[in-house]
C-alpha cells in the first residue's frame, strides 16, 4: 500500500504469531511476577526470622555478660579475702 509516496505495511497474523514467540504476553508477565513476589515473600520471612533470632541471641548475650560481670566482682572479693 502506497500513500503520499510512503509505503504502508499491514501486519499479518503470521507476523503476530512470530511476535508472540518472541515477546511475553501480559498473562505470562503477570504469572512470572507472581512467582517472583512469592519467592521474595519467602526470603523476607526468612530474613525477619533471622533478625528475630539475632535479637534474642543479643539479649541472651547481654544477660550472660551481666552474670559474668557479677561473678568477676564476687571472685575478686574472694581473692582479696584469701590473699590471692
């Protein structure tokens, strides 16, 4: 088809089929996006659990440090009393 000295081309069903082979459809993109989001949700859940574990471990470390500090103080008092 020629109009105003420029050739215009119509797209055929065969062209559309070729494009469908190369490019993802809207539905395929949605499906892939859902898979990615599901994986990210799982990773985020594991990261949140790991953060909680670190918080609890830090709290336990702090409690143990307090106990050790108290025991060291008591031990120094005993050492002074027995002359060590």
